[in-house]
C-alpha cells in the first residue's frame, strides 16, 4: 500500500470502512419498506436470470448449424397462459403490497406530534410547537409518531430521511405532510433529494433521534421562551386580525375558537374540514373559500407574512379553544376607531354561523 498516495489511501480506507449499500433501518416503516424492496429485487433478478439463460441456451441449441431449416411453432395456449398469469400475479402482489405501504406512509395517525419544516435555498428550518427552532437539524423522540408539515419558501425541494425510508416533496404555496416513528436513537442523514439550485448538495442536515427522556430535556433546554402559538398570538394582535375575529355577536368575521378540526359550510354550499392547510389558505387567499354567512371582506395577507409567521398564526388558531383568549388579545390591540362601543358584554354567545362541530 506504500505506492499509493496517503491521501487516496486514507480516502479509500474511510470510504470502505464506512461503506454501506443500505442505510440503517431506524423507523417503524423501514423494515416493511425494505421487505417490499427486496421482494421486487428478487422477482427482477429471477426474471433477469431466466431471460438471460433462455437467450443463451436457445442461441446455442437452435443455431444454424444444428437447425439449418427453421421450424415454425404455432403457439401453445398453456405456455402463453403460464407466462401471462404468473407475472400478472406477481405484479398485482407488488401493487397491492405497495399501495398498503403507501397509505400507511401518507396517513399520519391522529395523535401524531406535529413539527413544521420550511425549506428554502439552501437550508431546512424546523419549528417545534414549543417554539424551538433548528436549522439543518431535526430532533425527534423514539416511539412516538411524528408528523412533519412541510412547505417551501422558494422553489421545489424534497425532504428525505433515508434511514426512515421517508421522502416528500416540499412545495411553495402548499403544505405537504409525511410521518414516521423513529425506533433507534442515533444521528441520521437528512437530505434535499431534488435538485434545487447551485448549493443543492449542501442542503443537508442531521436527524437526531433521542429517547423520550433525552428529548424532553432537549426541548426544555432549547426553548426560545415563546411557543409557536404565543408567537402567533402576538402576530394576530399586531396584524389586527381581532378587529374582525373578535367573537362578538356583531363581529365582521367568524369566531376562530375551535375552528380547527371543525367542518365549515362555505358560501358555495361545499363542506370543508379545517386543517393546517385550510387555515393557511384562509389567511393568504381568503377569497378562495368564503365561509357561509360572511361577506368576502377579509384582506389577503399574501406577501405580508413569512411562512414562519403563517405557521405561528396557524398554531395559534389551532390552540384557540375559547373566545376568551381572543378577547384577551383584543385588549392588547389598538382597535379601529368606533369599535369600542360595539363591545359585547362578557359571556355573550360567540358567533358560530356556518359551523358544524365534528
Ligand atoms: C376585515 C375583517 C377581517 C380581518 C382584518 C381578518 N379577517 Fe379573517 N375572516 C374575515 C371574514 C369575513 C371571514 C369569513 C369569510 C371568508 O372565509 O373569507 C374570515 C375568515 C377567516 C378564516 C377562516 C375560518 C372561518 O371560520 O371562516 C381564518 C382562519 C381567518 N379568517 C384568519 C384571519 C387572520 C389570521 C387574520 C389576521 C392576519 C384575519 N383573519 C383578519 C374577516 C377578517
Ligand atoms: Cu432543496
């Protein structure tokens, strides 16, 4: 080994000792995903071997020296049925198996803990609901379903954690979600897996999987003081949302308490279940879906709030379970002139037109 350069030698040693054909399996879905992968790989290899062997042996058995005159074979129903039905069965198996895993991957369990991820050229910004921020890092506990709500601030990205067998497009203007349950503490790679500009290859990070106790300690030690919902409450006040959403009987906008998860009737008669994506749309593009019983007077906030600001507002509205909270917010907001005399006595029933509770 003396005759190769020490740099190359070191490089080779490092590459070969760290070399893995496969990322570790660190999530609940990973072994299931791999089982399907290896099944497909096995079927492909068996198929490939059969084809190569047949081509090779036929070219020897039926070459021109042995068979100077070609014999026409008119067909065999049994043979044709066999090579149609067996592959069809195998492919249908792959399809059904794949579909089952697909539905599992894209349907987060209802009790999943939510973490927001904002992608931008060229970094990942992570927001925990406790207000912890991270850049190019994601801390998660083991044994708990974690849902990621992803959005891009600029171009298309793709969020990928190979050790979890998880990958999802990160799109500007729309929330996408993915979920996983980490099983093994450790540090894993996080990649942007879609070419997104010059420094795409640097859009990487670490996923730090911790035991629940360590995770709790990390959360406590990394808080910035205000939770996402509290930041949202501040924005709600400073953007004067409460001028209309103040839960008074004569309010111009609907009460937002408990709106998350409820079913709204829209002006066009459609029903819609309010989730994060709907709240985001309602703030940035209010004329798209107008709630029944209200005039389309809400201004758009497109371009005025960053994606992180929208996330904070969405979290605030998600956690809003009583009108009391908004009225508190209201007291800290400068009301437009003339709205004071509209103040309703405390305890007044909130405006809940057009809303059906789930
Ligand atoms: C000028 C009054 C006005 C202001 C200011 C206003 N809204 Fe609205 N908002 C409305 C009205 C009216 C509706 C119902 C009609 C519709 O859907 O557009 C509404 C609907 C919504 C909805 C959909 C939920 C539902 O029950 O219909 C959300 C979420 C929302 N607003 C959030 C906000 C936030 C956050 C702000 C501040 C950034 C804000 N609004 C500022 C008037 C307002
Ligand atoms: Cu990217």
